[in-house]
């Protein structure tokens, strides 16, 4: 009996031989069991990678959406001033609005104020944002729509108390609710009286609503009011604000548009900062954490690869005589090498397919039915979000396939190097 020399026939022969070598026999049943353990290791590793990377990507997406909901795509500030002030903000906003790609601009006032419930003694400090309520065109930040829709009226009757919206976290800490009256102290304008006492301009405002952005740092320290009210509190002119917020068509093009805006403004003394730069440390930390988790979980597949290597080494030892007989009948070195490589390929394909299928199913169920709730007061989400990109799925599948195939190289070379006579004699 001889083997056909056709490439297709020899490939089929290698597949047939790979199947026979993986099959258990009476004195080698453990080999088949170990093969399934290796396959299961690949499947478990792929499943873990899909779920965990999906969670990390989901958290990144949720965080990005919440930041973009409460933060302008681009901020324009003036460099070198003693305080966070931007003169001629209206004219600057007009210049920026003409830049291609810009959707909306709006001057914003930001300051630190002290807040006290009118019938309490406890005082806390919050960051107060004064936003425009013109109602014309798109808003710079989605949170402005929520504030204008239900909390900050665009027009008020003379004598109406100034409304302020507080983050849910700061409101809980100060123990105030919607409708409560609070005293707001302008910390920027405090002065020392002749008798040595500190004096800060103050006004009584009413809490018109509580808002939750989903970002703990924002909710625990931010408050929102109409820009004109904050300017009156700080005794600022109408054209003086803290920065100009900019909304662009594509948030991912914010860095490119920042350069165009800086050029339109003439560069210094204006600082044009995209949202990716303002939150660079946070996203860099999440990216590093995602990379670390991927490397750690890849060790599961690496352990499975060592199982594959050990399994194939045992196949070589236990099937030495059979391999020698086949070589004496015309089996070539390439045929033997392919047969063992096909074993690794089979384990990789089956394990990866099972792992990806199970991982994607688990990810869908966790996301669809919100199976894992999270304490919203600790995290910025109330359930575990999962989002898997095509790129993530491709590299997970690639790793799960390549590692098992690489694990077959050494035992495949050992089997291919067997001499027929020596293999039969010592097998």
C-alpha cells in the first residue's frame, strides 16, 4: 500500500491521520480525555476574554457618553489670567461658530461657591456652572437640554427667587430637596471687614431640581444656574465668562478641530482644549486596565496551549510504532508535520468557536436582562454594561486560534523527525 502524491489527497490523509491520532484507544484513553481538557481550556479562555473585554469596553463607552453629556467637546480658555476669566466671550463664541465642523458655542461661567440650607448651620462647597438659556439652536452639552426642560426657566417674573439645580450627591450631603431655599456665598468675592470678619456676597436661591448625571464626581460637587444669575452673584459684566464651550459634529474629530479653532483665534493667549485631553488621564487608566485584564486572561489560553503540547508529546510517545509503520509505507515528513499541526488547528477552531459562542451569549444575556446590578452610588452605572467591538472579537478569536497552533510546533517536529526503522524497533 502506498500513499497518493496529489496535494489534495495528502492533505486529506493528514486530516485523517490527525483524527486517528487524537482518537482514544484501549491503552491510551487518557489521551482523548486530555485533548478535551485542552479544548475546554481554549473555550474557557475565549469565553472569559469575550465577557471581560466586553465589560471593559462597555464601561469605557458608558463613561464616554456620560462625560460627553455633561462636558463640552472643546473648551476655550484664556491663559495667563489671575482667575478663570475670559473677556469678550460673546465675540470669541461668534468667531468659533464660523469654523467648519462646529455645531454650537456657548459661554459658560464656573466658580466655587459655599452652599447652606437656610435653616441649617452646615456649609458645603460646590462648583457652580452658569449656562446660557437662550433656547436658540442646538445646545453645547446635552445636560443643558435637561436643565432648560424642567429645572431652569428661560424667563422669570420680577421678584422670582433665583433657581439653582444641584447634583444629587451634593444635595444629599447638604440635605436639601427640590423647593428648599439655600444661601449661596460667592467665595471669589469675599473680603475682610474692618473688624476682621470675613464677608462674602450672598443671595438666597431656591433649589428648582436635583439632577443625576451618572458621574459621581460631577453629582457630588456640581450645581447649575442661569449664566446671568451667576454673573450677577460674582458682579461680572455680561461679556465676561470662564470659558466658551464648543460642540462639534464628530466628537472624535475634536482634536483636529481644536487646532482649527486655535488658528481662527490667533493662538495665544487662548487655550483650546478638546474633551479627550481634558479627560486623558481617566481614559488612559481605563485603557491600561483593559490591556492588563486581556494579558492576564490570555494566560488561560496559554495554559491550555501547554496542555495541547503535553497531549501531543504523549501522542508521539504512545504512537511511535504506528508512525514508524506509516512512514515505512510512504508517509512523508511533511505529512506527519501537517497531521500534528491539524490537531492543534482542530482544537483551536473548535475551542475558539465554542468559547466565542458561549462568551457572546453570556454577554448578550448580561446586557439584555441586566443580570449584574451595581450600586449606583459607588459606580457611575447601575448595572454591568457590556459592549464588544468587531476589532475586540477578531483579536480574541485570533489569539485563541494562534496559541494552540503554535503549541503544536515542537511535538509536530519531534514526530516528523522519527525514522521509520527506529520508530518500529523502539515503539
